C-alpha cells in the first residue's frame, strides 16, 4: 500500500507539501498540487481518514442535505458533490429533507452529533436553522438556494433571469396569454422564477396576464391541479412556464386530460433538462441548469472552508440556458 512518503518521492516534493495539497490548502502552488494529485492517483494513495479525523476531532464525511432526492436536478448536484469529495478523501452522506423544515432540522442535528466535517445544504426556506452548525464550528455551503439571514458560502443559479428569458421566448414564439406554475411562497427559487416571469410580461406591457399564476408544491400532483385550474379560467393561458421538471409531469398530464396539444395548443417551458424531455412528442423546451457544476463548485467551496475558515465568504452565481424544442412551436 502506498504511503505519503511514496507520493512525495514520486512528485518530487516534501511530505508536508503532499499533506497540504491533498487537504486543499490554498498555499500550495497549483502546479505542485497537480503533480501531487497525479502521483497519488498513479500510486493509488488515499489519505488516512481515521488519522485525520482524530487530529481534527471530526469525521472525514460531508453531509449533503437536499430538498428532493427523486428530482434529477438534485441527484445531479449530489453526483457533483460526491465526485469532488472523493478526490479529496472524503465520503458523502446524502440526506433528503422533502422540503420539510422539521426534517431538515433533524438532519442538521445529526450532522453535528456525528461530527461531520462540513455540510452542503439546499435550504427548505427562510426558516432554516443553521445556528446549531455555527455553535459547533461546522462549515456550511448553501446550494441552489441562499441561506436567508446567515453568512455562508453559496452557489446559486440566476434563476430570475432564466425565467425572464424563458417567458420572453414564449412571447417571441407567438404565445400571448402566458401563465406560470411555480413552487411554494417563501422558497427562493419559486419566488425568483415567478419574479422573472413577471419581469418579462412587464417589459412588453402584458401585466394583465399576471393573474395566470398558481403555486403548488414542487411535485407533479399539485402542479396538475394548478394547471387544470388555469385551464378552467374564462380566458385560459395559451402557454405555461413551469418551475421544475416534477411539476412539468403534472402539467403534461393536465394537458393530456383536456386533449390539448403540446406546443400547438399550449406552449410549455419547464426548468431542468431531464432525460425524458426529448422522448415526448413534441420534445420539451427547457431551461437547463448546470446542476452537476453546482455540486462540484459547492463541494470545492466547502473543502476550501474546511481547510481555511478565515477566508472571505463567497457567492458563486452560475447561468442557465434555454434549449428550444417542439413544445414551444405553434405548428398546426
């Protein structure tokens, strides 16, 4: 089994440099760090997690608390977190809060009790309690949604701009009564997507359509009911902006139950480019968010924070991109 001395010899550096490089210390020259990583990979060397845990009084484990493990967006985030953590000798424990603040709180308590090295958290809402982590000195990075009222590193997507561009796309495609099916009030992504939708309507003087909005849980069942309510309006929408892929399933079910053709009768844009989006007819126009990158950036920020808790708080905002497909084409 390879040792830290073997890695040092292969990379041509000291064992201290190997230790700092593998622990993500920013003081190591990037070229040296790359040599150390390559040497460790070639030799199959893995840091001694138990020894490190004893020194730091923590486990070589990161907790990842996400809102919905069934949502492909969050599973992609999880994959990104795990891939980065593994290269640095950490394991990841996945926790599913189910958009439930009480369940989220219990997982935060467990993270402290089990002395995890750090937490990547997708907060359920404004009432997320992270003080228990601060008291223990456990670093936390917020992903996808900010931690309201708490100073922490965070990785977000400019989802308001993405919703604006998606609504703008529907307008350009010829749709004139555009509705929005979004998530619960108080959830930052749901509020931002609604705000972006309204921004786009305001830009073209179409504020009158702003009443074509329904909120529901980020689930298919609630979204189906919300879409049916909109379709029952005296002047129903001819297009819908949908806040995530789970909700999109419910919206598609609602359209099918009314024998409405996707695109031709009702245009639809949904957040997140899930695998099934290209398998339906016509394929679904989506706002593709960089979920995997969100996870990798969040993990790197957390590991940097673990290595140096004095560094400045960082917010990284990533972009999303619209992928236009058949569901926003008004073909006869």
